[in-house]
C-alpha cells in the first residue's frame, strides 16, 4: 500500500533539520574559537627575542626646567579661625612663615629632580593676588595692611625669594613670569585695556625687575595685558591669573568652561600648556592646564560659597626637554 505523508509531518521534519543545523553551526564556531585560544597559548609559550636594556648614563641626564607656581597669597588678609570653625587662621606672621617654607621646600624639589635631570634654568611664576586690596568695603576694616603697605610687604617677600633662588639654586637662567591679579587694583571695578595701569602688582613687578636689573641671570616677563607667553624648548607656555574664566558652580566644575576658554585663546596664539590661579584649588584641570592653589587657604568667603576646605598649596612642575 502507498504511504501518505501529511503536511504536518513535513513541517516537523524541516524544523528538526534546522535545529540540528543550528546546533552544528554553533558547535563548529565553538571549535574554531577553541582552536584560536589554543594557538594563542602555543604562541605565548614560543621563544621570543630577549635583549638587554642598559641603564641611562648619569653623566648625561636629560635637560629639564622646573616651574615654581606662586599665586593667591593675599598677604594682608585676615582669617580668624573662630569665624570658620577653626579650619584655618591667617595673619602676617603666618603668611611669612608659610612663604618661607614654600620657597625652601620648592628648592628641595628642585634638588630631588637633579638626581635624574640636568637643571640649569628655572621658571618662577608670580601669578597675582599677592595682596587682597580694598575691592570690597569690608576689607577696608578687616585687612591688616592698606594696599600700599601690603604691596611693600609682598615686594619684600618676592625679592627675598628670588635672592634665595639666585644664591642657592645654582641656576644659569632664572625666568620670572608675572601676571597681575584681580584683587590688587586701585579701583573698585576691574579695568580691561588699562588694567595694568591700575594694578599695584604690575607696579610691584616692575620694581622687583629694577632691583635685579644688573643680574644677567634674571629675565622678567611682565605683560601689560592678560597673558604672558614663554617659549621653553619646543613648547609655548601661557600664563594668566585666571579670573577671566567664568564658572558658576555648574556640572563638570571648572573643567568645562576652562576647555572652552583655552580653545578661544588658542585661536589667537596657540599654547601647548597653560598655568593659571585665582580659584585657590591646586589640580590638573585639563590635559593642558594646571590650576594653582593659594597661600592663604580656606577663609570665610570660601565657606560662604560652599568651596572645599583646601589647605594652602602651591604648584610645582617640571618640563623635560626630551
């Protein structure tokens, strides 16, 4: 008798065939992956060319230049510990002691780097806001010194520090880069094109430069505008105080507006690296910009705006020629 195969049986056989084919393809893929892993293990165990790496010669170390960052000291500003829950205190004596330790410790870092690098020159950045001034009314009653007195106080500290680097640093060249800040101005509101004409710090920097005018080791860079540029090896370095970067506490912190600002500045003169202060926080803000800390540390204003309690910190960097 003839055998009749129903349409349903054909569909079942077809489905079973597809299932077996899928399993076969899956197992085949797994087998191929296993072969690849096995080949990789065999290659790892195979012989490789091993060579000797010689230590670098101590007689010919790489040339490098340290960058010492000094900004936002606000020497004459009063910080009473009882107004900020004992988190900080600042007066003329404390400011002097901190300044001296900072200068001494920066030289220790230079000497440490000299174990592996040839260091014959140094860049000292004076980034502004060495004085607080009278830009707000309450500062007229709280500051320890008037703006003119504070400027003389800061001038003494800076000259003493530069003499220290000259005497003990054994440098052939000392480049002093100067930016005036937003605090040390003669008027209440900041000026733009005439900012340098109304800055106690700009005047102070020029007085300091006059003090060292007969010392050929020193080179002073004192711009009349916002930026100071210095060429070091094949790099172009940009220095500015930092108050032109607007930051209102948004998501991403200072980094986002800083990236935008640097991009705008680079359209005029491109810089490989940037140095700024103003925000009293020492950190690597972007891949090509470091923000310096402060000498004064935490104060009542910082507490009011919800800033972090960052201790007094100053930056130190080094650029290797190679």
